[in-house]
C-alpha cells in the first residue's frame, strides 16, 4: 500500500491536472468542452478516492499510535498493578462472562445503578473517552464543536449577551455620556439527554477473536452513537435531544441567519457569495462550509461569471498542495451525509459557520447492559449502551444557513 506521503503527492498531482484543464479553458475565454468536463470529473473523482484513502490511513496510524502508547503505559504499570487496571480487567470480565464472572471486589469497582439481576455496569472512564474519540473521528459536527464534559452537574449553563450597549459617545473632558439601560444577559442551558443503542455480538467471536471484547463493543457502539448524535446535531428539534444547526430556532440559529441560494434546485455563485459575506470577517479564520455530497456536485461547476455567462472563474478551487484543503470562495468545506439534500423550494441545503460555537455537553456515565438469555438461541450476546449528550448553537451570528429560493 502506498505511504501517506505518496498518497498526498498523488492528490496534489490530480489537483494540478484538474486545475490545468480549468486554466486552459479560462485562458481561452470559453467554457470547458464535453471531453474536458469528463476528464475534469474523472480527476476529481479519483482525487476524492485518494482523500478517503488518506483519511483512513491517518486514522489507522493514529489508532496504532494510541495502542502503542497504551501498551507502553501497561508495561510501565505492570509491576505494581498487573497487566491492566483493576477496573478495566473487571469490565473485560463482565463483557465476556457477565456478573457471574466478577469477583466481589470487581463488582464493587464497577457497580452503579445496578438492578437485582446485575443489569447495569458503568464502563471505566478510559473506555468512555475512547468511545467519544471514535465518535470524533467519524462525524463532523462533533469534531469541530466545543465539547464540554459534565461529571457532577446535571446541566451546563451558557451565559449569553441578549442585548448589547449602544456605541460609546464623543463627549467632553468631564462628561460621561447618556445613560444606557439596554444591556441584558441571558442563559442557554444544555442538559444531556439519554440515548441508547443495542449491539449483538456472537459468543464465539467474543471468546476467540484476537481483538479484545472492549474493542469490539467500543467500535460498534462508537459508530451507532456517532450516527445518532450527528443526525441530532444537524436536524434535532431540541426536544429531549440536541438542537440542530439546520433547525430554525430562537434558541439556536434563527431565520434571520438564512441566506437564499438563488435557485430552487441548487446554488448560484451570487448565493454563495452572499452567504460568505453575511458572516463577519472575524469568523473567517475558523469558518467552514458544510454540505452534502450532492450539493458539492452542483457547486463544483459553478462559475462567478466574471468573464461572461458560463465563462468566469470556478467558485470551487482545488487545493494544489498536500497540506491545503479544497476551498469554496477561499474557505474549506466538509462533506457530510447527514446534511439535508432535498433541492426544492424553501429547503435548507448547506451552511457556513464557525462550528466551535456549537457546544456539546456530555455525561461520562456510559452504562453497558449485558443481555444473555434473550439471544441465547442465536448464540449471541446483546449489549445495550446508554449515553447522555446535548448540543446547541450558542452564538447565532457565527453561522449562515443556505436556503433554496
């Protein structure tokens, strides 16, 4: 398999070839021919595949580094604490054999909110952190957002400036200006809401797999929790779930932050330009576009018409170096499967924003319930994971939503 550096060089080469085709057409003052467009699309498609391969390779390398660091830590502590911490060893025993496999000391180490049958056990905090890290890698909003961990409090209060003072006034040496009583503060509350997912795993796999039972359960639950949370971060209504960025709300992003795309079935260059400059320049340093891949497909061939209809510069620009991302109007973009992609009148189809102003509040009390008898005929064991999270935009002016006209 090629190295990451080789893949990055290939990415750069494909971007340069695509750029050359655009430059040739623009230099001749014409639109790309059908053959040029076909070659252009093929190069970009191959470039997207290389991007995906690079992302997977980087994730694998990061996982290997994490495993190596964990192994080194285990080796350092082996002399005094054995090959694992007591809590992790207890959790592994619970996943494999249930409560019956736990010693009284192990049961006390993990027990929390358990029913008389030994239903729930709280996973070690390291396990929870690893789960959340997998979720970070898998989805966009969580990766870009500000994540707060709640360990004791029931909710997170976010102070807001609802009404600001008017501008200062020019006055005399001893003057103090007119009295301004407009300053008003408010608060937005994030209260982690519970979500759950069931995972079924073969008993034979748990016994014989080279992977640890924690890794098997963690990887499956990370994906399941990640998808559920990401959908809510996108389109959740805030009712016992996060408030999504594509849900118009006075508590999140109001309709005053909507900008028309200029088309009922897609985008126009003017619409994207309007969206960019509806965002204050102070946010450009961290601002990123967020679109579904269907939207990117439409945007890639848009022109700004600076040279006449169908002849101007492309809005989308390929990054020509390995460390420079593709951009739309000089700002990077993210492609996400959970962004709305219905291109009819009056629909949200993308946004631009500084997503660090989307706040997520998590509770670390991940509970795992082991179901044995329910799936005994199928030789499987069920695991139900429960986690609590909430999220919402906390600064409306940091976002701009695109809406079809």
